[in-house]
C-alpha cells in the first residue's frame, strides 16, 4: 500500500475538513437534513482508506462522487467538494 502523494493528499484532507465543517454546521444549526448528511458522508467515506492505498484509488470515481454531492447540494449551501479537490490538485487556493 502506498500513501497518497501531494498534492492529492492535501486535497483529500481539505475535502474531509470541509465535509466535517459542513456536518457540524448542520448539527449546530438544528436543521439536520438526513438525506443531505447521508449524501455528504457517502461522498467522502472512502477517502481515509484511499489515502493509505492510493495505488488502488480511482480518481475519476472519487471526483465523480464529490461532483455528485456538489451538483445536488451546492445550491442549498453545500460545499463544492469537487472544486476544493480540483483546485488544490491544480495548485490553486480552494475557491479562487
């Protein structure tokens, strides 16, 4: 097994960070949308394993899962997870 190389490692960690902030905000806001929370966790649940088994990571599938969440929830306040990932991999600040 190999650990994800930079900049992919940093991109994955930033996506996880954004997902945790979003989940926490839902909880603190008192309006937890179960479907949105489930979609958020579905989009990121494989990332911890992939970080330590990068040679088996299907990056297109990973990005597709992030894009699916983004497409469904960004207009309702959800983080743009695919954009965060892509920006960091491309060497840009997320959201710039």
